[in-house]
C-alpha cells in the first residue's frame, strides 16, 4: 500500500478509483467536476415509480417483476476512461464504519477482477485503519490510498 500526496492524487496508475459519497469528501467534489457533474446529477435523480396498473397486471399474469428498484445506498459506477486517467470511478456511500465500508470496497474490487485500485478515504480516516480492514479480506496490498 502506498499513500499518495494531494498533488499526485489524480495521476495515472490505477484503473479503479473508489470515493465516498459527495457530501463526505472534497475529493469526490473535485472528481465530479472532471466527470461533468455526473455524481451530483445521480444524487438528485428520482427513479420513476411503476404505475399501480402495471404492478397489478404483472401480479395477475403471474409474471416475474422485470424491474428492480435501486437502493439509495447502492454504489454508483461511472465509466471515466475519456475524462480521467482511469477506467472507473465508484462512489460508495460512507456509513461512519470503516469495517463495512472497507468490505464493500473489497467486494467491488473483487467483482471487477482485481484491477489496480486507488481509494480516496473519507475525512478523518487513516491509511492504517483502511489497511487493517483490507487485510481481513485480501492478502494483496497493492493499491494506493489518498487521504482527505
């Protein structure tokens, strides 16, 4: 694990960048500008409700529901290859618990087949805290961390 300075936070070297949600991190706000405010737009988006009539027809016809509502706490993944020196930015909501947040970081990283990883930590969190959480899930410590 290596800790990057603020000056080198946006340098190339990692395909996957994981950041806390917009209200918790100055880094997320900076990245949002480079991503054409996609994070801000997504946080304000309201999913349209399925009309009651459609739900009744689906139930009456004994069909499987063809839609799955997205939770507000679900991570947001943005393809950023054309805008930043990486492939993906994932916005992962911070719930004031490094253990569960670090586990979700690991699961996202593992689900994407272990790309090079850069984690922008939430305010007040240390690289040591994140490293302790990470080693519970993976022996690999080849990633970079940026402190808020």
